[in-house]
C-alpha cells in the first residue's frame, strides 16, 4: 500500500511512516480504524467483527498501540506531525467518556467498550 496521502501529513512524514511500518499500509489502516472509532455515535455498541471470535480481528486499542509505536519510531519532526493528528482523534474519543483519562500512560487500555469482549 502507498504511504498515507490524504493531505493531512506531509510527503516526508508519509515516506517516514512507510519506512517504519512492519508491513505496507499498517499505519494507514490503524489510523483509519482509530478514526472510525472516533466517529462511532455509541461506543458501547460494538459491531460484529465478522468472524464472531472475540479478540480475533483486533481491537481499537491494538490500532492505537500501533500508532503510538509508530510515533516513537519516527524521526522527531515526523513523529510530531503524526502525534498532532492522532491527538485530535484521541480528543474526539475522550470527549465521549465522562472520566478524564488522557493523563494515563496508554489510556486506551482503560475501561473502554473495546476492552470488553
């Protein structure tokens, strides 16, 4: 898969992302999945993942872990650019929950609907 080219990340950051991915399209897919989670109107209603095996097809926390890992593997400037994008998505997700969890390390592993299966 080609680097992320949706206008939100610079060409140099997209190229840097392509260099740190474990497989082509990994970061792009995780970013899309994390954004899908942010658009969910009721996060407590979980869609079927298609195979009906709990935990088989990944969870939003896995996508957010991949994004965090990428941020730490990227060169400084590219990491900052991706972090700004991911932080905006994080803020949308956190705004749907009453507790303030963003100060916890890996807060997306807390008591969120996607962590129950």
